[in-house]
C-alpha cells in the first residue's frame, strides 16, 4: 500500500513536471516569436522614420541651396535648423569628409562617426561599404556598447555629391523591447511556478480516488470478496476503473462460492455411500450370520462401493477437464461408429427397462478429439433417457452434419424435466428430483450432464437442452466437423 502511494506520488510529480515543462516550452517559443516580431516592427518603424528624416533634410538642403547657392553652406544651415528628436543627421562631402552635423554637440558618438575619413575601423564604415553610388543603404553600426541604426543616401545638390546619413540615437525603441523582456523574465518563471504547483495539486486531487481504491483493494482477500470499491458516480475514468474492479470481484466471488459449494456437495455425496458401507459392515459383524446373509451384505457393499467409485471417477474427470482447459488428447475418429458402439453397449439396459433404443447412421462424420470422452457424453445422455423414462418408451438417436458441425440429437418420450429445473440441469450435483433419484438403484450424483457439457465445450462444441416437456426431452450435442479437404488428406 505504502509502495503504491509512493508510486502514485511519483506519477503526480512526473505529471506536474511534464505539465510545467510543456508550458515552459510554449512560453519560451511564444516569447521568442513575439520578441522577433516586435524587433522587426520596431526596426521597420525606425527605418521608415530615418528615411523620412533624410528625405526632409535633403529637401531643406535644396531649399537652402536655392537661397545662398553654396551647397556646403546650405548643408550646414540645414543641419543647424534640423529638429528631429532622437535622430541625428550628418552630411558628408567628397572623399567622405564630414560637412555638417545636426545638433552638433561634440559628443562621443559624433566624434566616433566623424572619424570616417581617418580610420578604416570607423563604426560608420560598414554603412559606406553598403552604399552604392546614387543609392541608399541601411546598416546597424556599433558604437561602444550601443547598436545604432543608420541610413545613408547619396544625393546631388547643385552639381555637388553629398552623402546624407541619419542615425537613430535615442533609446526609445530599445527601451520598449527591454521592458518587454523584463516583464517576460518575471512573468514566465511566475507562470511556471504557478503551473507546476497547480498541476501537482490537480494531479493529487485526481489521484486521490486511485489512492483510496488502492487502500480498499489491499484490504480485500478471499474472506472479504463481497467488499466492493466505492463508485462515486462521476462518470469519469476512476469510476470506470472502480466498476471494472468491482465486476472482477463479483466474478471472483461467484467462482469462489461455486468452488465452496462444489466441495460441500462432493463431500456430502461421498459421505452417503461411505456411511452406508460402514453401517452394513457393522451390522454384518455384530453377530454371526448365515452364508446367505453375508452374501447379501457383500453384494450391498459392492454396489455401494461401485457407486462411490463412479462418483470419485466423475469428480476426477471434472477436475481433469478443469485443469486441462482445452489441452486434450486429440485424434480423428468417426462419430457414427462411436454412436453405434455406445448404442449397442447400452441397448441391453434399455431392453431391460422395456425401452426401444434406435439409431440409424446415414452420414459419415469425421471428428477430432478424445473418443473416450465423447463416448462419455453419449453414454450419459442415453443413460438419462433410459433412466428417467418409463417402460414402453422410445429413445431416438439422430446424427446429421450441417454448416461444419456434427449434430447429435438424443430424444426420449419420457415425462420431461420440470420447467423450473431446466436451467440448472447442467449444474454440478444438480438433480431435478433428488429424493427419487438418490434412492433409486440407478440414481447418479447429478454430475453426468455437467461433465458432458464440460467435455463438449472442451472440444469446441456445445451441449444444450433443446426441449423438455410432457412429450419428452431432447438434448443436442454439437461437435466441430473436420473439413472434407483436410479429412481426405488425413
Ligand atoms: N432425459 C431426461 N428426462 C428427464 N429428466 C432428465 C433427463 N436427463 C436429465 N434429467 C434430469 O436432470 C438431472 C441431472 O442429470 P445428470 O446430470 O445426468 O445427473 P444424474 O443422472 O446423476 O441424476 C437428473 O437428475 C434428472 O432429474
Ligand atoms: Mg445422468
């Protein structure tokens, strides 16, 4: 039990782990996607506004140039008047010489990028490298720890070449992304902890029913097979499990009860002849008797011993059939021959009782199985038909083959089996009229039909009570036939 709970606990933990792990994967993937998307969006916005800044600056330079004709001066004037928060514009002339800088406070950035004409490793170099004459280009340039987005375009103002460069210097966009990342870094672990704890408790709740079932099941043994697991009627899988388990318990209980009943019946059945033997012997020995008296006693004792050995034999056969469960000695034989033999063996008994026993084989019926056991079925059916019939009656045996089966019908015109007993004739130790049959000389122990049924089933066939009433009783035995093709090969 404790092991069971430990196992469940680990299932719960594993479930919680899996649950959290999957959620973590989803969240990370989602964050990565959102991050990429946001970055892309931000960059597009920055790029557009840089291009816009360059365009309007270019316009301003053209306007200035018209006013004072010197393009360099025009660029410087335009730069002085350039107001674009977070953007800076630089104008380069021939040979990458810096002509003008907007908002020209000489900060680190300005110094770094204005060194383009002096150093090859100037941070703005990649931008110029990407710029084809007469075209424009974007580049991300590095200045210390900062990444700066830049846009450059070559323009011509009054026959003079200029390269206008716009830089995004403000940190606005970076801050948006940074905030997003900060929020995500707090939110994801929090969500994972919540999901993990929540998942664990959810799993614990769901498995509580299983733990409870385990506890109850562990206390059930052969003495308490009538106990059942609680079904909560929630219609969920746990309920289904409990029902399945309860059904299994019911089946076990039934077979246990049957087993016990069988033991009780068997010992009861054996006790009667043994008691009779002992009594007979005691009476015979109590005083000296004549030879005729001894003889009578011995005959009685022999009959009782026969009865006893017949019961023991039946019990043994049943036990063997139960144990073998399909593993029979099988060989091929002809069913009509077997029936002929059985009928002729029993005919004297029928004749004795004034009963006509008839069998006319018309077909050849190949069968596979244990002929001794099949003979036992037939003998039992004939024995019953004769035993429970009245003198002057007739017993008919018929054999036919249809749909891959041999069908043997044994019918008599006796008084039949009482309706309320018909369902139980195949039960072990069942006798429709126990008082009458037990005292009768031929009375069996009520095992005959149950053995016959068991044998038929073990051969893949069946034995049924087809009809029983005032006009008589019909039992039908079905056995699988050997297909003609394989029969001819054999
Ligand atoms: N042909 C039959 N006609 C009337 N009753 C029958 C017939 N066959 C079986 N029965 C009833 O079914 C009971 C069970 O039969 P069986 O198992 O062969 O036990 P047994 O013959 O030892 O009594 C019999 O006791 C009898 O009452
Ligand atoms: Mg019988």
